[in-house]
C-alpha cells in the first residue's frame, strides 16, 4: 500500500513539475515576444526619425532666407526663396523703401559692399549670355525679375517667380554657382528693354544668396 502511495506521489509531483515547466516556457516565450516587439518598435521609431530628419534637411535645402540692406547697412527687406516646379519663388517683404515702381533683379556676384553702391554685385545673373529685358526678343537675363510696387508708406509685400534659375546645387543656372549670387532693389523701375540693366537707377538694397 505504501508503495502505491509513493508511486502516486511521484507521478503527481512529475505532473506538477511538468506543468510548472510548461508555464515557465510560456513565460519565457512571452518575454521573448515582448522583447522582439520592443526592438521592432524601436527600429520603426528610428527609421521614422531619420526620415523626418531627411525631409527637414531637404526643406532647408529648397528654401533660402535673404536679408537686403541699404547703403547705410540697415536691413530694409527680407526675401524667402523657395524651389518650385516652375522655378524659384521669391517672397519679398520690405520697409523704408522709396514709394513707386522699383527694379528687382538677381545679380551675378555674392557680394554687397556698401562702398561703391553695391557695384561689387556685378551685373545681372546671365549664364545664358542673353540680352536684358522681358521685351527684348533676345532676352531676358536669367536674373531679370518683374518690378515691385512699393506703397506710399514705404512697404512692399510681393511674390515673383524666377523661372530660369534653381536653388539646386550643381544644376544649370543654379543661384549657388561660383559661390552664389545677390538680390538687388533699384531706385527706379526696369523698362524691360534698355541695355544692360533696364535703366532702373541706383542700387539701393542688396542681399547675398549663398549656401
């Protein structure tokens, strides 16, 4: 009788140990599944962060902020340049400018030295060696832009498109070629045909476009 009791006890103990072993295996499997899930989530979050960083970097490369200063060194305008499907959109906001129609161009050199009235900026950006002016049959320059209209209070808010240039580095007509270019506001309106710069008057505000 005692022998049978002992056998039953041993069998019961074996069943309990087997059950415990199974529970432990399930716990181990569950822990492994949780760990795998955490690693996958971490990888997904890392990939998402990297993708967002790449998108932010691309946006920064496609957009450029330029400050334009007058001959006294005061900032009188800011321009936001954005790469678009049809060229570079230039959103200009300015104050303390002379009222009326003013010439607005992209010049060939990344230099805005006040001494000499911004002559260091050189001529209009003209990589295709064209004539100046929208009304010239052999024009315009890539850096020719529509005139801007300044209000009586000296402010301006306008958006123009430079459809012959790009902000992409290494491309034809890139505004970053040879170190960069410059934005220029003149004292008078561009007549769109006079050579070499539309008879737009003095250079009154300049800002460098560079990387």
